């Protein structure tokens, strides 16, 4: 009893201290091996062993010393890879599907009711694929007063190169901005049908919007000008649109391709015709690319052959993707603002009796075709 009261108490205290210190040592060792477990056990041991010390839970844990047998990893070398020369964002394009906007049955009914009592005239569909001559599958309506080796022009360099830049490369515009279309695929039109409107959701601007949107999805920066050049006056529209284009080129010298989007007008007062085809399982309007030649009256049009080369390549890619989507390329004695630069074309998408849905869909496809040509090695 006396031993327990004196020596026994001292021995018991000593033994307890040894155990606590040993526990702290074991936990410290564990911390060196497993940081999370060691941190928790180390806190417990430290609190039990040094209850009156200055340790706080908020103190950062002491990092474990490095293992002398394990060499530190060598630092990663800095990349010396040169930036890609490809068109920006073209490697993994996020191309959105075509957004159809077919009229509802109620809209179709309202269309007929609004024209009740008017005379109806037929709309004839056709598909034009044969030209006057062909080169590597490219059909050409040849009316230019010059003898050109089309095969040589098809394989010759273009007059521009698409650059690795986030600046605009393409300008889409409209000389005859008010050219419009039928809204309903009924096979007929009413006598009051007038295929011109300033509503840009129903005229050629809607086609241009599809082209520019598709180019953007394909990684090519494009601008869309919707300036009205043919209203209130139709005369002088080309002079006004040329001034518009030149203002863009002055502001954005990076623009290489300038395309004037129109629509054709085919038929008579009592019957109209529309060029159509099936593309991707859906009815589309055919388009026609126009490339001009510098005849004796067009001395300003000196670099016409570059536009012809561009037109031939675009036509070739079109028939490769969608065999019937392009009417024969029209090569003739005209200029139509194609003298502005070496990447200028005029493209007629459908005709006045094509539906808005058909021409919008063709604009979407044409944007993809154009992107393929521009991203080729030139």
C-alpha cells in the first residue's frame, strides 16, 4: 500500500509518459508514409503529450522529407512546337444541323385564304446538269468570247490564300438584296405573287445568313452585309454594292473571298420554273456559279482567270459532295463586280419560285462546300 502510494505512483506516471511518447513517435512515422493518416494521429499524440504547448490545429503540416533513394522527377521540357498553320478552329468543327422552318398547316391555309379568288399558275420543277462542255466532271455553260483551257485553269493556283488568322476571310453581300422566294411548296403561285421584299428573313439575306453561319461552324470567319442596294431604286445597284464591298476591304484587308448572292428568275407571267435536286435526302434548290471574262469592253477586269479558277474548284467540290446541286457553271462576257479582287464570284441560289426552305437549305450546304475549298492546300 505504501509502495503504491509513493514509488508506485511515480512508476505509473513514468510508464504512462513512455507510452504516450511512443505513440507520438509511431504516429509521426505513419505521417511520413501516409500524409493524411499521419496528420490526424500526429494531432492526437501531440495534444496528449504536450497539453500545455503552443500547437494549433490551424498550423500547416510539416512536409515529409524526400526519400533519398527516390530521385526527384526531372522538370517537364517546355514545348517547342510551332503553331499550326491550319484555318482557326477548323480541326474539330461543331457544325450545327440545318434548322428547318417549314410553314405550318395553319400558315398554308391562311396563304390560300388570303389569295381567294386569284388566278393560280403552275410551278414546274427541273434539274439542270448538262453544260456545253465539261472538265473533270465539271459542267460549264460556255459563252465567253475566248478560248480557255479549262483543265489547266482548274489545276492552276488561286489568286488568294486563306490565312491563319481570326480576322474575316469571306464577305457575303447582295447587290439585289430584295430578291425573294415563294414561301409554300404548293406547285402553284397566285397572280399577285411579287418576288421582292425588304423582309430579310424572306429574301436572299436569309440564304446569306445560312452560308455565313455554316462557314463560322467550319472555323472560317465570314461577314454578312445586308445593305439594301436595290430599293427604292433598282438602277445603279451594282455601283452601290461595289462601294459597299470596297469599304469592307478597306476596313478588313484580310478578306480574300467576296461572293454576291442572288436568285434567278425563270419562266413567264403564266408559268414559272424552279431548279431543284435531292441532297442529303431533302429537296434543295440548285445554285449556279457565274464567272466572267474580260472582253474588249471590260478593260478594268484584268484578273478574270483567277475568279474562273475559283469557280471551277467550287463547282468540282459541289458535284463531288452533291452530284446534282449545281447547275452548269456559267462562264461569259460579263463582270458584275468580279473585278474587285481575285476571289470574287456571283452565285444565284434557286429562282423566284423556289421556296424559302429550299434556298435556305442550299445556302447551308453551299457554306460547307465553300469551306472545303478554302481549307484545301492552295
